[in-house]
C-alpha cells in the first residue's frame, strides 16, 4: 500500500463528493429535514470477492464523523447473493449524499478483486506472483490498486515517482538500452539513492546488454512467448528479478508461470474488470 494512503484517500473522497454534491443535494434538501436520522444496509446482489468496506466507512465518516458503522463482512471475503455487507446509522442526508460514491467504489473494487483472485488462483503452486500496472482510471488508481491487493495480487509501482522503469520509448529516445541504463543509474546515485530501476527488453540480445551493465534491479521481458521467456529466465538466473508482460491472460498465465519468472504483470486486472452488483437500501422501522 502506498505510504500516504490515508491522506490520498481523504483527498479522493473530498474531490468525489464535491463533484457529486456540488452546490447541494437538492433532491434530499427538498424533502428531508437535516436532523432526520436513518439506517441503511449494503446488500450483495452478485457472488465474488468483497472489496471497499474500509473505503465505505471512510466515505460516511468524512461526511459525518459520528456515524455508527456495523460491518458484517470484511475486505477479501467471499460474498454471495443476498448477504449483507454492512449497516450504517447516520443522518439521512449523509446516507443519501454518500450512497452513490460508496456504491461506485465498492462495485468497482469488488469487480477488480474478483478478477484478480481468478488470476491469482491460477498461480497456486508456482513461484510467480501477479502484478498490476499503471493502466488505471485517472484519480481512482489508489482504490483500484488496493482492490488488486485485496484479490491476492501485488502492486507494481504506484506511479512515476516511486520506481524507474525504462520502457521502449525511453530507450529509443535515449539512443539505446545501455545509454538509458547508464543515465538512469547515475541519476539515482545523485538524486534519489535506493530508487529501483527496471528495464524493458524486447529480445534476448537486449537481455544480454542489460545483464552486462549490472545496474538494474529487474528486467521486464515484454511480449516474449513462454518458450522465449524460459530461455531468458534461464539466462538471467538469480542475478536480477524477472517480470513477464504483454499478452498474458487466463488461458496462458500458467504457461508463463511454468518458466520460473518472478512476476507477471497484467493490465487486464484493472482495465478489463467488470463492476459487481451491490445496492444500498434504506431500513425503515415500522
């Protein structure tokens, strides 16, 4: 999890509520008094992996710190149709103003967590771990990456600032793979010691060039077939971490894992995930 998670989450919630409420929730303001209190329950309408429980509570508390939040399940739990995830007690204004943001976050996060678990289950018995990528929704990356972790995956770098990744465009603009590595290595020593360097390779010749430098922490093997990947992994050995990327899906992920590669990165964990069906329902006591 990113170091300043709580700060980023509060910023995300503030921005999202401002976007949704704007000058005021006129639907609620027009027919319900501000002091009226109520209860609501989060109903599960589709099987999968639940994600976003902590986020939901944080959203309600942002709007009203003294809410009462009763969780019946936790992040990462299997969920089935008809179950209740939580109950919240707050003013009706708080419940209605937060409803859509809570649902949007939880539905999206649960879909990502569910798909990630489907992928990670395929890797049981292998050393390979599954990574997400930066193919995320702008301003929602924090929660998408959290959902990957809830589903059993691992987070790659959070953003451009916490790891150097020299990809094909960096290498081409820089005039070659060795030049890019040398400049990045010197930059790290001078500007941010300890920052890790990963380099994308497109063939075995690139791999050999990277190994010769001795200046990187991980080699990305991009669009290698499982056969090519196996050869590259054997060449690299235990010298440097290895990551396979490109064209990896549920039907072939085990073939990639069988090569002994340390990581596989799959953008589809996030950008191909389908939101799951949840609903927030008022509890009206008779």
